[in-house]
C-alpha cells in the first residue's frame, strides 16, 4: 500500500518474548474417592460417605466451602469374564473433588488431614501451584516482551538505514502461567500418613508480543546520501 506521495509504506514485524519470575501462593489439589462394593447402593453410599469425610476434614483445616468443588460422579459395573460369559461381581463408585488452598504454608497439613479422612478410598490425582493474582506478573512479562520486540525492530531498522515510525499493529499472546499439576504420592495407609512437603519455589511467566512498525521512509540515509551526491555532481 502506498502513501499519497507514491512511496511504499515499508514495515517491520517482530515478535518479542518476555518472562518474569514469581512465587506461587496457592495450591489446587485434585482428589477423588473410590469405593468398590458388591451392591450398587453400597458402593454409592460408601463413596458419598468417604467424600463427606474428606470435605469435613478440608473445612476443618480452614478451607472455605466455596474453595471446595465436586468434580464429577461415576458408578461403574465391575465384570468378571470367563468363557466369553460376563457376570457382575460388584460396582465401583467414585467422585472427584477440587480443593483450593490459598494458604500455601498450611497445604501440607491439609493434605495430611485429607489422607487421614479419606483412608484407602482416597486418590490424590495431582497438585498445581498457582499465583492467585497473576495480573501483575502478566503485565510485567508483556512489557518485557514489547521492549524485546522494539529493540529487535530498531536494530533491523538501523541495518536498513531507516528509523522506526508509528506502531501499526500489536498481537499479544496469552501468558504461560504456572500451575501445571504434578502427581502426589499417597502414603500406604492413613495411619502412616506424614505431612507432605509443598515448596513454592519460583515460577516463570512467559508471554510474547508481535508488533508491526512503520519504517520512516524520510530517514533512509542511503537514499538521502545518494541524492546528495547526484546533486553535487550536477553542480560541478
């Protein structure tokens, strides 16, 4: 696309990346309880009772009820196959829970209470460390990404004998936030449970920004110097 003088509207497009370090301050624990029993009602009631014990333990550990959510309920038939014939031998009832611990220092005690309450029916499916207010970290990473893009664009413009003009377009990617879950091994029995250490460590927030700049055509040093030489030769 040309401007009204007929000059080509040159641009440079650069993707910058930025990252900042932040310390997670909360944990999201994914739990489930599973109960097998010969009868459907027995399995269902057993899973419900185990889930209630876990919820009561979580609340007693100081977690507000809004931070405890049921994540699903299933009841499966257990079959025994022999000689191509199947017969029902029992039922498996399971339900999931998601618990958000906003006090990371107390999370080991929370896990200990959950294990003791759930007993052999408990399954700890994973734990994810999170930043409860990621906006500040995201903004800082985005600023770093923009600065990275601008520095690269300015370097390329200098190589071309140009200067950066106005920003024409900005495309920002979603941040890559901490929070990937990792499995937590459950002790063999509730009576043998010990507090599981949970270390916050340091998480890195990544993001990228793609920016399109207009190249200022009036600052083309090579073009200007060429015109100046032609003018000088004409005068001579």
